[in-house]
C-alpha cells in the first residue's frame, strides 16, 4: 500500500508576485496535476483568497508507477513555481529499505527534502498493531 496526503501553496517566487506570475504558476501546477488523473485519490488546485493551493491524497496498491508519479508531481510543482511551499506525507508499506514509517517530503522555496515523521511513526505500534 502507498498512502499519501499533501498540500502546496503555489507561488512563482518567495517575494511579491504579479497577477500574471501568479496565474502562470497556477497553470503550470494544474498541468502537472493532470498527470495524476489515473491515480486513485484526489488532486486539485484551487485559488483561495488570492492564493493557489494544491491538495493531493489517496491510496494506491503499490508505490511503483502511481506512487512515483505522485512524488514526481509534488517535486515538479517546486520546479515550475520556485516560491512554493508545502508538505507531502507518504507511507509505503513495501518500502525497499524496510522503513515502517511515514516519510515527509518538505518543500520550501520550491526545493524539496525528505524528513522523518515523529507523529505517526513507527507505524507499528503507533497507528497499527502487528499482524
């Protein structure tokens, strides 16, 4: 299972944006989100009080393909809108390194890093019992 939940505030820069720059960042992020249409879950962008916000979340049977696409789209938003910030939590219960934990992809100024989660991990026993 590959479970993911995330959000991004989409910005063309970390400073002031013109309306044209804000709209260009929204269009670029929306184009990337279209790549998630075949992935089970939600992927949308909305403009709320003048700010563009992306929300994604869902469950896939395996990370391969669909899960990798989710991670690529999240990171891609940072590349096309380098002022963006947000987080993507994901849990891959078939992680090749054997991590029984949520991982957090953090975006700051469009740059991403992967960090450990201290709230829901390790998944057994914090949120699940051993099978």
